[in-house]
C-alpha cells in the first residue's frame, strides 16, 4: 500500500486500480478505482479471489483520461 500512496501523493499516477472487499456475499471482492490514500488503505489486504478486469476497464473508459497503477495477482 505504501507504494500506491506514494505514487498518488507525488502525482506519478492519478488513480490506482485495486481489489477491495465488498461485504456482499454474492460479490465478495471487486476491482475499484482509488484516488485517495484512504481509498487505497481500504483495499490494502491480500485477496486471492478470481476476478475479471472487464467491469473496471469499462468504468475507466467512461472517465477522463488518467494515469493508473494497476494492482493484481498472477493466476
């Protein structure tokens, strides 16, 4: 998490795309777009759960152009 917060605080990136817990048993985790340190900290736990990037990529396309850091785990 420290790397993402540093990248955001130094304006190296505009946002981070990372996995967060939802609290919903039907969708336990999802990719979210974080723009603040607090949003990054909310997802700063390891989560090994199969996810697709399609939904968050669609949301990113709807937003103004930005520089993103993407956090994912290899499968």
